């Protein structure tokens, strides 16, 4: 029995109690939930339904809990119900009901853990969006791992998600990039405000191979060639790096298109209609202070140039007009000041910032080797890049390490730890269970032990404490996924997988829970039941790792 199924049993019992007592059934919720008690001695699951309903119907909580307990005690699969404190229900399942979960998980396969909590929501999720003036640095890599995991979680819980990379190919930073490429091609030092690193020389060389005549043009024309060609080459490198990291976006959106299609003028007109624009000192301003910003923002300068914030406004409006109900933007630690102005901008468009716009801020990441931070890339010259991280610890470890911690916490990634083939390494610890469950299934097949179609499955035989603990851990997966999606916290999945891995190791290492028969012993129903439990564990480990974009190896 899954927690969701038990919750339905609890709710059904409440309906029966209300009918018996003539209570108003409209007070009953459409759905309820059960939780695992912190102390296993308190039972398999706990419900607070009696406490929730007591005031609504005017019945003391313990009296209501007593009636619910009596009704629940008659439900198939419920072994016992105890009342604790002011009206908590502590529920124990019989072994058959608890063990049946193993079959449910195996038969559900990749669908186990998915749900519909966010069904009906259309979400635009923008992350990474690094400027095309250099390789993706380690901070952007964190968003690549977390953002991609979050998109998988949101989809797993029913949301319609569009992932997006905003390609800043307009503005002064692109001019500095082009001037840096031109200087490198001419063998000159980088401009004082330009970009350095070996990658600049590499791109300049590639542009010259495409356009051998580029240096014969005047500086202005040559700089334009380097701008167009260089940005294209840099962006393709960024896309390729992210693709190798397992991250593909549904949409790559060019900032330049906002300008070329007149979308900034369109956004300006919409904001003017809303009554939030004014002119001062020859510039056009947005009155964001009406919605809590610390100062009003310039959209168009007195010289006619657009500000970066004007493009932000146009881009937000474009997303909303493409039908997205909620715009989620992931930004680095240095963008914390953007939250107020972006929320105010959303309100200026007539939206509810609490509903239509969500901004997530990620903290810094350091790569550490021999106890010391790795300061810079050999190629980029100023930062640690995606390639540096992958070269140091690999794609799987990189993605897991970056998604394992709450994004609002700074992290150090220790090269020695994340490359160690030991239980100290969290990704190894979890992936080892994926490999161990696959190995157990192979060994079972070699001795003729197969699960079958379930007709010979005896879930009541999964009665050992270690088996029960593993079943309870497996049962938690759907709730973990739903919570991680709702709170935008993929790290909850990683931490859950580590707890599940521990429960499996304890089960596997318990002599009384052997999957394979000993020596010449015949294959028994207990062996078969434990094989179902083994395969259910592999299913959940694989599903969880997939949500993080990490592989579930069959061998290590």
C-alpha cells in the first residue's frame, strides 16, 4: 500500500465516521496525507486528520480520533491504529499491505514518483543565460545542474514547462568582446575593458580562417565581422558544452531579436497604457517605486538608447504573451538587487508578482583541490569553467554535487571527495546501489530466480524490520518529488536517495534478508519476494537519479 493509497483509506474512514454521526461532510477535505513518524516505534504512518477536522465540526479531537481509529482498524491492510497526544493517529500496516508496494513500484516503472500536483501550470524556466563573451563559468554550471533538475521535477509533477536560455547578444559587453577578438587577431593586447584568456585567441583565429580578408577591412568593418562571427562561435561552444553536460533547452532566445522585432517599443506602449511611464530629463522612466522598488527605472535614455532593464521588460512581456502563466528566472548571487525591480515591473504590467514571476538566487561555488580553491581556468584565464569541473570530477559527480545542496547556500566541491570510490562520496554511494541492485538481479537470473508475473508474489513474507524500513523509504519517493518541485529544491531528491541507499545496504547486508538461496537450497517464496523488493529499489534509485540528470549504472 502506498502512502497515497493509505491516505485515501483514512479519508474514506472519515467519510464513514461523519455519516454515522450525522456530521457535515462538507467539512471533509478533498484529499489528505499521511506522514512517516520520526520515531519508528510510533508506527508506519501518522495522520493529523482528527486534529484538522475537530474545530470545524465541534467534536473534541481525541473523540474524533477514537472514532476514526475504530473505523480504520476495520480497513483491509491496516494492522493497528493508536491514538497519541491530542489526537494523532499512528497507523501500522500488516506485512502484506506494506510489501505490496514493491510490486506497485516495479509495475509502475519510470512513472513511479510522478504526480499531478502542478497540473495545469504553464511555467517558463530560464536558467544559465551566460553572456556569449566567454565559456560557462562554475556559477553558471550550478544553474545548469539545478535548473535542468528542476525542469525534470516540475514536469514529473504535471507542469507544462518550457526551458529557456536568454542569449545576451546585444549591448556594450558584445562590443567589448568584438574589440577583444580584433585585438587578438592583430596581435595586440586586449583592450583595458576587454576580455582575456586563450579562448579569445582561439576564436579570433577561427574567425580569420572563415574570413581571411577580415584584417584588410577597416577597423569598424572588421570589428563587426568579429562581433557577428565571434558571437556565433562562442554561443555554439556554450551550447555544445551544455549539451555534453546533459542540458538542452527548449528555446534559445536572442536578445537582439527583441530589438529587431520592435518588442521594446511594444513593451513601452503596454506600460504606457497601464499608466506607469513618465518623462523626465529627456528620458523615459518606469515608476517602479509604486510597487516597492527603491527607485524608479530608466527604460530609454535621453540619447534614445535603450537600457538593459527595458530589454528585461520586453522579454518578460514576450514570455507572458507566449502563454506562460509563471515566469521563473534563476540568477546568480550578484543579481539579488534585481528582485525588487523585476517584481515591480511585473506589477506595472498588471500582473501579480506573487503568481506570475518567481526569481531564484543561487550562491557561489568553489572548486577545491588539496584543500585550496582552484582559482582560474587555464583556458579562460579568469574563472573556473564547466569544462574544468567536468575534467576534474566527471559529469555525473558534477551534476549530483551541484544539485545536492540548497541553491541559496555557497558550496565547495572537493575534487578528492567527489572522485573517491567510497561511501564518503555521495554520488558513488547512491550509484553503487543502482549497480548492486542490478548485480543482484543478474545473479538471481543465473540461478533461475525470477520475479514472474506477480501471481507467486507473497508480500506478507517481507516482514523483517530491515525489509519494512526499506519499504517505508521507497514509499516516501512520490512525496519527496512533489515537495522538491513545489519548493524548487532538487537537493531534497539527492538527500532522499542517500537515505534510501542506506536503507538498501542495511537490508542487503542483513543475513536474514538474503535474495539468493544459500548453496543447494531451493528457491523459495521469500527469495522471490525479496527480488521484487530489490528491483523496486533499483526502480526508485534510477527514477531519482534521472530527475537529477545522473546515470544509474548497472556495473561499477
